[in-house]
C-alpha cells in the first residue's frame, strides 16, 4: 500500500465516520463526549495497516459497538480495540473497559486483576472463610506465569474473587478466533480472562445491560458463538440501526441503466470504485 493510497483510504474512512456523527452521538451515553469519541475512533481505525485493509462497513460496525457501550478507543485507557481478522474488523472490549462498565453500574465499587508468577508469594483458600493472598516478588526473576485472578469490591457485601490457573487460561486461548491478540498481549489477556470469569458471579444492574453486551461482543473474538436473540445478534441489530438512517440514500451508487444499488449505502464510493470492498 503506497503512501498516497493509504492517505486516500484514511480520508474515506474518516469521511464515513464523520457522516455518522449524529447517529453515533445518539448511541453514546450522556457521560461520553462525542467529539472525543469520534477522534479516538478515527485514530484507532487508521493507525494500523491491517485494519485499513478491512472492509469499511466492518470498521464502522466496531465503532457502533463501542459507542453503544460508551467505551472509546484511547490507547492509554485500554477500554476498546479494533481487531483486524482477515478482511473484517472486529470490536473487542479491553479488560479495563469491562471493569469500567461494571463500575458504572453502581453495584461494583472497584475491580482489580493481577497475574501470578512462579516466584510470587501466593495462597488461596476456599470454604467458610475464603481468602486470597498475593505478594509479588520485588527483586529477582518472577518466573513463568502461574495464573491470574480478579477481585471485585461490591457495595454492601464481601469482596468476590475468581482465580484461574494458566492451564485454564490457555484452554480459553485455544478457542480464540484471532490468536494474534493473545500472542501480542498475553498478560493483558490473562487478566481479562479472569475478569470475564468473575463477572458471572457479580450482581448486575437491571437498568444497564452494557456489560452483558460487552461480553457478547468479546465472545466473537474469544471464539465463542455469538448468541442470537430473535434470530439476530446484537451486532446485526446495531448495524441495521446505522444503515437505516434517512441520509444514507445520498451515498448510494446506483447503476443508471439497471437501477441496481452497487454501494451498500454506508459509504460514498470513491473514484473508480465499484460498490463496497
């Protein structure tokens, strides 16, 4: 991909995102600034050449997914990522993003996730008085990864924790649809796997199902089937919502002879471009 071609692709993606500003703004929670979100989305979509090779429709869908959850793509936050899988961009919430969603529910005060290494001081007890103790080694080699755990401090209740051995974590990794994310970010994925397991035991706010949706989106990357309700997944429903906007018609590429719509209605076709990618 040449520099001029890459610049043209970036402009097309940026234009497509900007055209959907109003619809994206409607999806965002009130506490998320739309300008900041749009900026983070544009940076995330154009910073990686593999993402640029993905279809623009799939890139926009990842942005829709993140907008509905109120998680932006600012790298320092680690709340949300665009993961390229072949020619399709996929939304993946980061473990910090999932923790943020749990915190916003008002039920969970704080969540921590840590990785345990061979030379750390670590102990775990179950029973009537469960206990978890972890003292990382400060000097010297920590050794290999033994496992990971997550702890949640819940309003009006005792802390809840979940421990997973390396064998349990690696069994999850084997199911992953996109293994490169594990190869490049293994430690973060260890923490995230423990957080995901912990969420099964936490109380949920009946008025906020964003955490449930985040887990559904994450299942796609984790290799777990995207559960469908009423015959359609959450991702499909959100994509329908975006494509149903009245202003889509002006971007359709119609064959003047047959009347056939060659563009999917989401993105303006560039010069010499026949429909979508």
